[in-house]
């Protein structure tokens, strides 16, 4: 009986020793914990801005958005008459009369653009009636403005005429001859005298049409174009 106990004791001791050695050689597993997500610095700034906005709107970072209250509409009382006060301007100690109608403005008369020169210097071969036709003005008004009469038949080249700026036009047809056309230069002709023969033609337009340069010398027998 004692031998069996000894054998049993030895077997149990051997098993316990083997179990201890196995436990010591097996590493203890390390418990795994869930990883904490890393917050990007940019996202931190956005979250902070969102939190500050929520605080500004609701007074608390945890509350929901609160819509601002709409201002109450004031309905005017139809029985109350509103009176606009007219401003009074004071110069020194004397108040000026109030403006009765501040929305009215003085009437401005538009200026009439005639397109005429205010003065013109007569050239060789020109006379007042010729100038009246050219600038489409009343010849009698032109004569009166310059202290001239119809009885005068000669006018000195270089005479400065004042040109009327009224709306009175030349009575009748301004053109004396049909144009455009061609013209054969005669003795004594100038671009100014030729322009007067046609009535409403500008002498400088004749010079430009024919490529003439100052002093606009013409050759007898030459054909020129009248615009």
C-alpha cells in the first residue's frame, strides 16, 4: 500500500512539474486595444471653427441652431398723417425762406448749333450774297449785322464779315448751278469765285477735290471737278 502511494505521489509531482514548465515557456498574450484615430491638424481647426459658430448662434456648443427672430413689421396707422419737415437754412442769424418745392429745377433752354463760323474773311471774287448762300443765312440779316446795304456792288478782299447765328435761312434755292460736275477755268477765276458761281459749294472742297494746295493757283483752260 505504501508503494502505491509513493508511486502515485511521484506521478502527480511529475505532472505538476511538467505543467509548470509548460506554463512558464508559453508567453502571456498582450491584450489588444482599439487604436485611437489621429485627427488631422486641419480638421481640428475646422472642428474648432464649427464649435465657435455653434456657440455664437445658440449660446452653447451642444445646442441646435436657433433661427434669429424676424423683426416685427410695423403697420402704419392710416389715421395718422405724416408731415415732412421743410429744412430751413440759416445764414448768420437770419433764416432763409424754406424751399417750397425742392424737386423742381429751372428750365434750361437748349443751345442751337448752327455749324457756321462766327466770322469770315472775304477772298477775291466773293461778296456777301455768295457768303449768305454758302452758309445758309438770311442775306439781309448778314448785311444788317455788318452795317452794309444792297446798294454796294464791290467789297474789298480781306473784309471780315460777322456771320449770323440765328435760325433764319437763306430764302429760296441756294444752288445756282447743278453739281457735281466739271468746270473749265477762265481768266481771273479763283476757287472762291468759282464756288460763288455754284452758290452752295465750299471753295476749300473744290481745292480738296482737285488736289490743290495754297495759294490754290488755277491755270486757264484746266478742267476741275466741282463736288
